[in-house]
DNA sequence: CTGAAAGCGCTTACAG
DNA sequence: CTGAAAGCGCTTACAG
């Protein structure tokens, strides 16, 4: 069967192609009743203008692209992206704009994809997530001249609008909460060091640590994986600077931390308070439910879509700050054990020395001894014994 | 700056547009050295043919569409889709085909999106997931004539190729494993009743129950959410037909079940064995790690992409069965408590009466009393007491 | 092996 | 208020 074109509609309505086009695009120059008739016929036949023909003419693809740089395993378990994508969707759909998605292995691959998309005029603009401190994508996208919106803080010297929220404030809130509960040894299990917001958050964490005069405030860098989250926690709980509270950079690692603590017989929140990173449903899926830094990821996605649409449209897409994440207090944070309270206070030098690094572990290497899958659970008596007395 | 077109390349190479096109598409009729020269120039200038112009001419969008019908919250936490999408990606990218994604609220909305995509010739074909028993999308897609591939079992009377795996066998394997461990009261917490594979799995579950002469084999229908998974478990563990093992239809509900059991002081796997549904990373993120029905979701996605590309291409896309899921045994399944062994055996009638329904709970209603967020944790002694002795 | 030309299905000045 | 025509950037028979 032959596919319907504008000419078919024009013939049936007894007008020219041009008139059909005007009617369809709500342009002046068509009488109300002609317009009506045309729309009715088009509707009856289920005709819609060909995206390709229209794109060719108006040089607009009515599509934006998102190339995510994460490995499939992490993506599956990381609730952020699907919520984010769903959030963008509503906004895009309202503007009849499609979303082209690609899961890339690294920034290079993502960049190649975006380059192809743009060169082939498949997209009108792109969204860039997981910004690195030195991000090879940005200068290239700038050179290409593709409308881009950054998911993360604006960058000096970078012309692209950014949609961000105050990461520093979010971390500070978490630390404040813990300090209020009497914690003075607070650790941070951070995400990828290369990421811009990791940097920001770590800075805020240290500043808060100094301001509150904490005793210790080690920071561990990880790759966001469950494995490294658990490893980092194990490291902390068995190490010299054993904290009474840990702030995690995402939910998956917070869950891992909870699990690692359980393996070591460390009670949560009795002996260890935990704050999670994204407040996905994961936080309410464990026991105790995790206190988390919470923001509306869907609204965030919608805001990003809006800014990109504006950038693509009339170029008015402007950087925009979203509400700062709030702390949602649940069962995983509790008053600190006060026993070790009266010691020295943290200074900047000590703090620097406390920035540790988790031994690199491939995200797929699951042979970590204390993994929940490990066959030998710690017997209850053992666990009891390792608890501090007060 | 003016955008590059084929004419620019032709001028620079000193040939006609046609020759450039031939060279680019590896068609005969261009000398090796001319081709070489053209490609070099195109490459240097970063020129790529406009997707719109090409699509207009060859009537091929080089794009396929996936409209997912799930709410954002579920999607975020359900690891299946991102893994599935990542799996499709490699295959699609190899054929320079893009993926248009939409997160729809329901099948109607998804259908409208697919209709638009097809009418506007934005896609060459679509992927349909979450097949319902009576699926309103299928007859419409058939009428539209859009190349489609079904993620799920082939349907009699439906012309679309399907990519599926043996759901019945997977469930049977799980039940067999539990029976081997001595379980005779096994429950199934199923997903959405409307879904085709829920039907298949429930059928297989009941058949296995009868074959093994189980004592009880209740089936509970849910919406796949954490809430209903927990509610169903609570229901089962406090009810008349208290099972010693539960088979869940996805991972999220299995986690919920684990949590609900813990709340009730029921030891896993001591008093209750749990089998999860998809073997995502979630299963290894909890303690004990969950025995799960496991299949390679990424490979599954790749297979779907391949079949769709074949359907779109020369129409040879054919139904294809993927490997049956294997049972991955972990810490959540253990021998049954033999105490209650010597009672009567299940017959079909009883089985029918055992098909329960979980009271409807909105996926967002988190005010379920035994939710992990609940303030009153079971003290350790309590938990200890409820452990079985052997 | 190469060039000139038609045409894919729209949009949009330009006449009337 | 409406029609005729050019043109977006390609591909592809058709001549040469």
C-alpha cells in the first residue's frame, strides 16, 4: 500500500499542498472552514507529515540526544537515569520532540555518537551528564556548535547552559545532621574522582568537617559500584580512623555499606550512622531504611529538557538552578556513641592525610571476601563480641 | 557558518553529487582513486550525509522505537530495562541505527507514540515489551503495518516475530530446586496478572506443584512493586497457608519479601527460602544473597535488536528462542524445616482455591505498617528466639 | 567510469 | 484567502 503524502490530502480536500501545510501548521492564510476540512481529512486518514521531509526543509530534527557513559551493569542498578529520562520525556513529548538514547562505554564513544548525530542532523541538541573535571566532550561539542545542556554546575568559559543543584549545600546538610546527633568521626565515600560534582561535594564535606571541628573526616574515592562501596566501608570500619557515621555518594554504595557493616557485626544505626546519596526507592527497601539526601530527579529531568528545548528553539536556554536536595531522615542515622568524644580536633593538614583511596576493584570482580554472597556468615556471638560497650 | 552538504564535497572533489553519493555508499561506478579522494575530503571536513535527506529518499529512518509502559518509580528501581536497552544498543549501533525511547504511562499512550513515530516515518520498526494477554497494541500495530518484534512468546495469529525464553521451564527449575530441598509448601508471588508471561509462569508453577504433590502452592498476583511484594509476603507468612519457600517474579519483590520476613522475625533461609526473579545485581546486594532465576538480559536485548533489524531490512526477522534461564543458587534457599511434612497432598481443586489476590496497594502508598522505614526494629533476642533449631 | 536530472515530501516566499 | 513553484540534501536510474 502506498504511503499517504501531503498531496493525497490536498487532492482529497481540493486544495494545494501549500494550503494543507499552512492548515496543519496553524499558519494564517487559510479560511477557518478550509482548515477544518483539511484537518478532518488528515485525521481520518491518520496522515502526519513526514519527519524526514519536514526536517529537510526546516532543518530541525525534532529530536534530542542523550549518550550515557556508564557500563550496563551499573546502569541497571543505578536508579537515577531511568527516573531522569522519564522526567525529560513529558517535557519533550509536549514539544513533539523525540529522545535518541545511546549507552556508551566511555566519553570517547559517547562523543563519537553525538558527533554522528549532529553531522547527520539527527538531533537538534544533546544532553551531557556525568561531567568530568576535565571533560573532553565539552570543547568538541563547542567546536561542533551543537546546542548542549549540561547536567551539573555551569563552567566558567563554557558557553552551554547548565542545570544544577547545590551539591555543596546538600553535603553540608548531611554533615550538619550528623554533627547534631553528636558524631565527630564522619567519613565520606565518594564517587568517581574524575566527576565534577564529586570534587564539589568533597570540598563541601571537608569545609564542614573543619567548621564543626570534627575529629576525623576521611574521604574515599570509588567508582560508585556496590563492590567499592562495600570495600570502602570495610576499610573504614576496620581501620585506624573508624567513623561513627558515613555519608555515601549514591544509594547503591550506601546499601553496600549497610551490608558490609552487618557482615562485620557493626550495628546500624547503633554503632554506625549511614546517609545515602540519591534517595531512590532503594533507600526504603532495606532495613533500617536509609536517611538520604533527596531531590526530585524527575523534575530535574524535566528542567533539563526545558532548557535544551529553549536552547534549540530561540537560543534562550539559560543556566538554571534546581532546588537544593533536602535531607530525608530515616532509620539509618542515630545519635553517636559519645564514648570517644573528648579527643583532639581536626585540622586541615590531618584532613589532607585522611584522603584515602579504595584499592581499585573491577566492578565485576565479585570475589571480595565480605560480599553478602560469601558463604560463611559471622555467627551471632562473634558479632555481639565486636560491639563496643558504650 | 553554512552547513556542509554533498554539493560542497562534490565541488571540492571536482565530481558530481551523484559520484559522491556512490563513493559514500560503496556502490560500483566510481574508480578506486576517485572514491578514495572523496572519502578523504568528506572525512577531513567531517561531512556526513543528512539523515533527513537520505531518509526522504530511501524511505528509511535508520531508527527504531521503544515505548516502555511503566511508571517512572518502578522503572528506576527495576534493573531489567536499562540492561535490556544497553544490550540492544551494540547491535543497533553496528547497523547505524538509532533508538528512540519513550516512557509511557500506559499502553494507550505508548500506542499513540508508536503511531506518531510510524506516521511521521521517524522509525522503521518498534519493540513491544510487557505483552499483555489481551494486548490492544498488537492489532493496531498490525493494521499500521509497522515492523514489530515482540519481547515475549510468539502468539498464534500474530504475524510479528517474537524473541522469548522458556518461562515455564524457568519456574519449573525453581520449584524443582525447592522440592529437592524438601519444601512442600511453596508460594508464588506473581507479577501483573494481565501480562502474558505471568500467565505462563503461573501455569508452570501449578503444574509443577501438582506433579510434585506439594501440600500447598498459593499464587498471589501483584503489580511488581516493592510494596506489594512485601505485602504479599506478609500475607503468606501470617496466613493459613504459610509456605516454607516463596518464588518471586522479580528481584524487587524478592527483596521486599526478605525484608518483610525479617520484620516478622522469620529467618531466611532457616525458616523461609526465597527465589528471586531476574538475577540483577540486587540479588547480591542483600544478605543473604538471593537464589535467582538468571538469564542474560543484555544478550536478550541484542537478540531482539537483531530480529528487528532483519524484519526491517529484508523481512527475514524470525521468532527466536533464547536460552532458558538457569537457577543461580545462593544463600537464600536452604533445606526445609521437616516438621510439618506428613500431611495431605495438593489436588487441583485446592490449588485453585489457593489463588489469592493481594489487596490493591498503590505503588506510591508507602504507609504499609511493616515497611522497613517503620520505627520499631525487632530486638536481636527476639530474632534469635524465632530461629529454627534444625 | 562519470554527469545531468528527476524526485523523495514537505515548507515558504511570491503572485494572484 | 489560495495556487504554483522553488528548494531542502540526498539517491538513483539513465545517458554518455
